[in-house]
């Protein structure tokens, strides 16, 4: 690659990107999975098969997750952006 950017630097940036993606997307997705499973079990036990019943619990849990983890997610994304911009400046300056 040009500009002093080597394969190890690109691999490290991709690894960091994937870790940030897991940090930001993992908890909400796991919460949605858990809520979906619980609602599906309740629907199977009660034999009420209404697709719209899943929406409200998922929306409430997602809102709660964003309220609880919003500052953590923002800080993580800001740190990642800062590191990527520093790497960009370092590559452009060499």
C-alpha cells in the first residue's frame, strides 16, 4: 500500500473496527434475541400467535439499552474515531 501504510496496520485497523462493532452492536442484539425468545415462548405456551406482540417489548428493551449504554457507546465510538484519525494523520505525515 502507499503512504507508509503496511498490511499489519490495515489488519490492526480492521480488527479494531470489528471489536468496536461487537462492542456497540452486541449488547442490543443480545437483548433483542432474549426478548424475542421470551415472547416466542409465551406465545407458544398461550397459543397466541400475533406477530405484532413482539414489537412493543423489543422497542422498550431497546430504548432501555440505549438509555443505559448510550454514554458507553458514544465514548467507545469517539475513542475509535480519535484513534483512526490519529492513524490517518500519521500515514499522511510520513
